[in-house]
C-alpha cells in the first residue's frame, strides 16, 4: 500500500473536470435508485465508489457510458453536455474505457481475436493496432492464453482480458466496475500499479467500484459511499474510514487501513 500511495497526485486545483455528473436521479418502475447524485472527476484523479449490493454503483457507470438515460440531471464530459449522446459517440469522442461488472468480451473469440476485434474499431493504423495489442498481452501476461477461446478462460483470466480490452483505445476516462473481483492477490497488486501509473503518466481519470474496500482504498485519491439512493459520505480514504456515518452504514467500527 505504501508503494501505491507514494505516487498519488495530491492537488487538483485549477483544473476543469474530465467528467461531471450533475443532480442525477433515476428510478426503475417507480423504485427510486439514485436521488440527486452529483460528483466530478479531474484529470489524473482516481475516485472510488463504495456501497452495499444494489446501491446503484453499476447504474452510475451505465449512466456515464450512455447505456441508461437519467430521469433528471445531466452528464458532462469537460464542458460538453453529453446527457443525450449515444454510447458510441461518448466512447469515441470522450475516450471512455469501461470494464463492466459482468462480460465485456466475445465468448467465441480467442484472447488475441478479442483484442484484434476491438483494436480494429478503436485504432486506425494496423501497425499501431498490433503494437498496442502486444503491449497489453505482455503487460497482463496473456501470451500463453493468446489462442484460447475467451469462454474457457478462468474468472480472473477473463477479467484481465476485459481490463486489457478497456485500455486498447488509450482512454481518458476509465470506469472499472468490480475490477478486483476474481483476481488473485498478485494480480490485484499488478492492477493497482497499472491504475496508479495511468494516473501519473497519462493523467487519465479513473472511477473504480469494488467490494474489496481495502484494495480499493489503497489506490484511490477520494472515495464516496452510496447508500439509500444518496452519497452519504465522501473524502480521502483516511477521512472516509474515520467518518461515523460511513462506519455506521458501510465499514463497521473495526475496519482500519494503514
Ligand atoms: N435495467 C434495470 N431495470 C430494473 N431495475 C434495475 C435495472 N438496473 C438496475 N436495476 C436495479 O437498480 C438497483 C441498483 O442496481 P446496481 O446494479 O446499480 O447496484 P450495484 O450497486 O452495482 O450492486 P452490486 O454491488 O450488487 O453490483 C438494483 O435494485 C437493481 O435491481
Ligand atoms: Mg454492480
């Protein structure tokens, strides 16, 4: 954890946000899921999203990517109101990389074919496609799985593939929905380093949601807790863990971070 913390960018003053969610509300069949939610993310900032099952975390990602439209409120990328932009425009124009909670790959294609299929959409030049694919294959140690069909990869191998797919297009905003689930300890550490490197080297904005609260808090700058349709607490990892509201609703009294 100390290694990861060392690289954090501390100040985001005087920057325009990469993404801003403004007063978003959504209900499904009259059941309110999100009520007047607002937050923003700056270039080079990592935001953690915590909350119990069913709190609406994946729904927030769906609203950002455009899979869902809010009943009220707006989604801005930079200073552009993109609330009514379709998914493909958001992905291409605002360079969003997305690791969904489930799926996110083509089952019947091999690891390499998955990467190639997405690279062909996102990267114009064939040589650039190939070099980006090989870089990610090496980074995620997928070489020995190159010709294996995605449907028969293990849970963690599938997750690595989907994370590699999300990075193909050099995203500016990366959305990771339960990216640590199913990964072994060393792979989680590798991914945390990749996330922090993306922050420091590429200055991309990242939102991570995960139930592995310790793993999440060790690589985010700021985190918030979603509960009962609202953001009930937010702050740096240290502030959040010692916040009585966050303790009562989510962490419990004995939860500690280094
Ligand atoms: N398309 C939909 N139609 C109806 N209800 C939906 C839809 N999408 C989400 N919901 C409901 O919205 C609520 C929030 O779901 P969401 O998937 O965002 O939760 P989550 O915080 O990601 O939970 P988890 O930690 O279990 O992944 C749930 O009660 C879910 O049943
Ligand atoms: Mg979810």
